[in-house]
C-alpha cells in the first residue's frame, strides 16, 4: 500500500527537508517501519524502546487520531494520508 | 546591572533535558517533548525580595524576574493581580473556615486567566520580531490574543472550529482580528495550526511561543501566595483542560519556596468536567497513560479530550500529595449558582467545575475545615451565558401597576423575606 506521510519540521532533517514523503505498508506500524528504511533514524524519534508511539507524538490517519482507531495496528489503504504532528500545542 | 535583562538561560526539553537557545521553538527535535524556560535562580535570589515585588505596580509584571521577557514589558499593564477573596458566606454554607476565591473573572482586558499568558506571549512575539500573531482557540484565548494584538498593533488571525458561539466570534472580530472557522473540532484546528505555524512563520501563542506563553500562568500562583500574606495555601484546586495552568501554579509555588519568599507547603488538586476527564481518569486509575476522549460537556473552555500537558498535571498533583475529581454538568451549574448566590461572583463553567470538585474533595475528607483552600476561578460567566440560561429562573412579567406588584410580592412571600429591611 502506497501512502503519503506528512512530516513535521523537527523530523525533516531525516527527509532532506521534504515535508511530504511516500511510504509503504498495510498498517500504520508497517508504514513507520518503512519510513525508517527510506529515512534512517526517523523511527526512534517516533517509537520508544518497546516499539510504542512516543508520548508526545500524534499520528493521524486520513485526519483521525490513530488512538481512536486501532493505534499502530490501524489498517491503511492505497492513497491514504498519514500525518505526524507533535502533541505539544493547545490551550483554548 | 542585569536590571533590563531577563534571567533566562536557555530552553530545555522536559523529557530528555536537551538544551536549546531562546528562540520561537516549542518541541524537542530529539524526542518531541515540550521545551521549558530555564532561569538563573541564583541570580534571581540575589535581587528578588518581597519588598521589591510589593513596591511595583499591581499587574503580572511585578514578578518579572520569573518571567521570560527582556527589558520593560509594556503589554498587559492592567493584566493580573486579580482579587483573592475570602469567601466567608460560601465558606459558612459549606463548612470551610478559610476558603478563598482567586478571581480571574475580572482579569483585564478580556476577563479570563488567558490575559496573563497572552501578555507574556505577545511581549515575547514582539521581541522575536513577529508582526503577525495567531492562535487556535474556541473562546477565552481567542479574545485575549485579539485584544492584546490590537493594543500591540500586530496583525492577528484566530482559528476556531465551526459552530462556536456567536459571542466568541464577535468577541474576537471586534478587535480587528481575522477570524477563520475550520470545518472540524478543536483538535482538528489545533493540528492545522501546527502546520500553518510551521509554514507561515507566524507567532502562534499556544504553539511556537508556547514555552513563554505557559510561563505567564505562573503569575496566578505568585499572586495567590503574595495575597495570602507570603504563604502557600494548604490546598489549591485548579481546572485542567490542555494542562497548562496547573503545573505552572505548582511551579510558581516551588519557585517562591526555592527563593525563600514564602512559608508553608501546598497540595494541588485537579478539576475536570465529567464529560472531558481524561486526566482524572488516569489519576484515579493510578496510571500515567492518558487515554484521549471525545469531549461532551457544557464546560467548553475546558473540553479538551487530548490534553498535551496532561502527563505533567498528573506529576504535579501526585508530587504535592494532591488529588482530583470530576463534576457532572448539573453539578457544574449548581456550583456556578452557589458561587454567584453566596459571593456575587459569576464564573464560567470551568469555575463551576473547580468549585464543585473542591467541595467533593472536602466531603471526601481530603480537605479539613480549618485549612486554607483556594478555588481557582479562571473565566467569566458573562461570556458563557448559554451554559446556564436554561437552568435559572425566568424573570416574572407584570404590568406597570403597583397593584400587580403588591399581589406578586405577597405571592412570593416578600413580607417574610425582607422583614427587617425597612
């Protein structure tokens, strides 16, 4: 499954400054693992030692927070959009 | 002399301790943790005394050594130093002898605690040379940013989810801000704004200016300590939405302790609305893992289901030996009415939440009748009329004839109610 991944500023040094990169995989986890193959070093910024999403990283699949879906096991389809956004923002 | 300089040494990641220069940064490049301002407390200790603070104007800048700005601040000259009110009538009704209300319903100029954080954020944005300021908001923050931006002469864009109350749109647009509504909820707006901040180079007060912005929330705590006569309250109850203010009030108290400015120790307690209580649920479960929720409560100013700083709220509460609880919508409305009826203060639903939770903690035996308790009221009920309008008595309509009023007065039992007033 080919998807587009939106990369926030702090991670763009792994993607040669590019803000949206392609990746493959049938789940969010597989896509993030594939990102590591394409952009070495990016995985450990997103996942902790146990392979879980870091506390301050939010991942959206087609605009939905994956914590409301099936977390990292959420299934992805061809053409899906994944967005990685730092959690620290807000205060209404 | 360092008089015109700040005592800030750097920004530092709260998670991995990596240090960064004092720039518009808010996220650690290594671990995405939040960045926090670091001060030279040794240097501050040498200059900051009770007498120095007391000699200054009654605004939030009287604590300027512990705020991350350079030079003489000119934003928010009347922001902060809101009343700390001994709530004797409310206290007598519920059985608390030393109950205080910290009343940010009258913060200048937009009637919420956000005037504190925004005063600091806009001052810092101007120092950094930004000419456009912005925020993602559904209410109190929007009005504060729009008003302070107007005074500073900065361009202002406000992003809100669609369907917010007319009062909030008007209350931002009136100051000349461009208001943009987004098809989606607050979390969608927040996410879009993170991306806009990234691309357009604007100062988003609650995104790329966030480390400085959040420091402004400390002034709520500094004032409580000073107004109690340079001592800390035994208990303070603080509402939690995204999690900005509670850890910063705890930080304020600890900074004052560290600088030798106050006596006593404190417990800090967290209040959330039952329809948006991810932090309280984690607290009660005894875990650090906060499961996001889809908010559903009348307390819209604290309806954040995915609190960025919730983890630090848990840390501050537990470290102090405090606790927390949640209040249902009916309990929130009852508490708003109770506060209004006994103390003449009209709070927004976040304030009702906080008072309702304070009373629960008292009834649970976590607060004793003689202890000093501060209830944090962070926003004004006049901005959220809709929340209580259907829960209060409607006015009685009569003709303009004394006879009609006499009959009505009789029906209301007026002779008994005002006996002694004549």
